[in-house]
C-alpha cells in the first residue's frame, strides 16, 4: 500500500498580521532604521505589510499623520522621571539626553518635530516633566516656559544634525562623538584663514572644533538651565 504524502498548503507565505495603527507605525519605523525617513511613504509601508496603500487610510489620514504618530512612538521611549527636588538639574539633563538618544535611534525622525509645536502625547509628557523639574529648582514660571522651549529646540536640532552627519559618514559612531572626518577638515579650514582678517577664528581653530557631541550637548543644556536660573 502506497503511503499518502502529507497535503501541502498552497500558501507561499505565512498569514498576514492583522492591520492596526500600531502595526503600521512599527513597519514605518523599521523602514526609517533601514532606509531613513525619506523612504517612508504610505505605499512603501503598505508594501512592507503586503497590502495596498488604501487600506492604511483607515488608520492614518496621510503621510504627515503617520510621521507624527511615528515621532510620538519614538518619544514614548523616553523613560518617565519621578521628580527629586534635590536632583532636579541632573534629572533635567538626563531627560533631554534620553530624548536625544531616542531621536537619534531613528535617523531623520527629528525633522518631523522641526517647525511644529510639540503637542503629541509623548512630547507633552516630556514637557510636563521638564516643567516640574524646573519648578522643583525654583525657576520662575516664565523662565521655565522659555527654557523648556529652548531645551526642546536644541535637542531636536542636535538630533537633526546627527542625522545629516550620519548620512555623510555612515560608519561613524552614534551621536556620542563627532567623526574626525567631519571635524578635522573644518579645523584645517579655520587654521588656514587669513589671520589678519579672522584673528579669533584662526587663534581658536582647535578650540572651536574640540569636544564630541555629548560634551557639546551637555554644555548647551547646562547653559540654558543656568540662564533660566537667573530668571525671566
């Protein structure tokens, strides 16, 4: 008697994962990790999910809506902070350093935040925590309000800059350091300028290009906090 073989499925691939807003955002963020932000379109995300672009409109209004939801998801990775008045300055620095880490993990995503008021839930959580920390440090309310704005702007700008630098030097380390291939030529340009016309730049060519991104970012954060401490 001939043994019958096991029937084989006609499926060429596993069943598709059910669509949801979370699944769509996850797929879009994976595209950012692999191919950067410009690769994210409703069509490219739909192809990744083995569906048509029209099916995504049930969950996102358009590409801009998707990008904002992606940014909100990225910022949700910033750990929550329990305010300790004795450590408010340290905690505030750590909060925005964690925000920078989250943004730099998805090259280009920080561009979504440029020119926008941060009203997404995760951004609001960061703002709320930052204000609580500044108030714990007895910073006047107006100074605290402007300081949060400045802290968020310098964080986003630093993340955007790192994303651009990463495109130029893909093998460079994460945002913790500036690649020598970027700083060395700038230093040489400064040093070669006419000293009679640019005495300060030529005299500080090394100093102007010293310090990795982490050091420069910490300086900017602390400078803003110090300014806020003076009051509005």
